[in-house]
């Protein structure tokens, strides 16, 4: 609908196995609580968190 190049779903909890599988099939990056904690502790850029190429 918006011509997004990437889709990301964020939760402060966890994803079920079914949700993780569905996201994987559809190319959706899932960020759960553990990734949020890692992100905040390491101050990584979002591109590093979900292993995306940095746009040029």
C-alpha cells in the first residue's frame, strides 16, 4: 500500500512460533523484547539490529 521496502513489527514481549514463521515467510522483520534490550544496550542502528543493508 505504501511501497515500503522493509516491514518491521515490534513488540515489548515475544512472538509465537506461528507469528515468527509467518513473518519469515512474508519477509517481515520481527523485533521482540530481547532485541529491543540489545538495541538499547549496544546503541546499534536499526539496520544492524535486523541485518539490513544501509541504503545509499
